[in-house]
C-alpha cells in the first residue's frame, strides 16, 4: 500500500474503503472483507449511522489497531465546542477504539469554528492523530487554515474525472493540506463507467474503468475512497498498484473535467436549505 505523509508527519494510506450508504446489516461484513483484502484506511461518519458496525469489524478483524487508519466525520448537528467533543468521544465508543486516526468536520456550515477548536484540543490530548475538514471550498479552507492554531491535515472533497478539483488541490498544496476524494466514481452519474475515453484507457491496460479512475487519483496524490458491498469488486478496486498510467493517459483524462459537481454546490443558497432539512431528518434518527 502506498502512503502520503500528512503535514504533521502521520502516514495515511492512498487508498481506502468508504462505507457511505452501506446498510448497518451489511457494513460489518464489508469492512471485514476490505481489511482481509488489504485495505487499512476505513472511512465512516456519524451521519452514516454505521459506526458501530465498523467498530465491530475493527474488533474482530485480527489486524493490530496501529496498522489501521480509522476516519470518522462530525455531523453538523454536533458542531460547537462542547457538542463536538462529546460526539467524537461517542464515536470512539461506537468504533471501539481509544483513539481515531483522522476526524473531519463533515460540512462547511454552522459553528464549524467551535467544532474545529474541539478537534484541536482532542488532537493535543492524543485522542485524534490528525484533524481536518470535508467539503471546504478553497476560500473556507484558506480561512480555517489561516485563523486556527492547527492547519487541517486533510480536506475530503468530491473528486472524480468529471470534477477534478485542480485549482482546489493547488490551494490545498499551498496550505499543506492533503486532498482526499469522496465519490471518485461519481456514484455512476453522467454515465462515467461508460465514458468512451475512460473505457479506451481501461481496455489498453486490461483494467476496469473503476481501476483506471483510482489509479488516476493515486498518481495525482489524491487519497481515494472506494466503496462496494461485493467482495469481488472490493478486491478489484484494491488491485491498482500493479500498473501505471503514462503521462498521455493522465492528460487525456484531464480533458474530461467539467469543473462542476455531479451533486450540488455548497456555495448555492439552496444547498444550505438542503442541509437544514437533512439536519432535521437525521436528528430524528440519531
């Protein structure tokens, strides 16, 4: 497994297994499959409602805890210093661990400054090895990096061939922040798996389109999160370290960039309204 070194010296795997939208009843099995195949980075979140299943897999997997890299994300409804601190400790309980490798603020709304200060304190106490944010656009990332004592180690953002985050990554590099990709496959939107450019490159290397996308991200030094509930697909997504995309393939994929999200823009007022409704719905579930 290849790694990147975060701005505080922590090693982070370049490829991880994400559990977004994996039902509780399937999650433990999927995480155990992923770890047995070789994944060491496992990414969950408070709002995924499967931290306990991930924790059960961590406890049962047989891999020493210090060989795993466990990430969770604080949900907006838990922002603010006191609530964030309590919620992270509760996530640790659910995940059956006495420390977390990475904790991110899930969205750039609400009292994320108070939440970030709580992460800083937990970091200094040794309960978190690295801290960061998710879905922070360049302006907000530069803001939180400039006006806090600890520069975020990671920013997890939608990154895929159709929304490549070129300028955002340049800003992260400038601030010493590691980019991490959610939705590297765009959840299959816009026919990404049938894209003729990606299919041609995949055929040339005798790989799947998904493998080409993950390899493209890895070569850009983007930490990639792959997700599947099928063991054979989980295995296939892990087999991306035995080939390399030449410069011409990397440049060809670059031409696919639209610069637009396949989901929504956090800078649109309607997106704020969307998350207000999500907060209400999840509050009833949590």
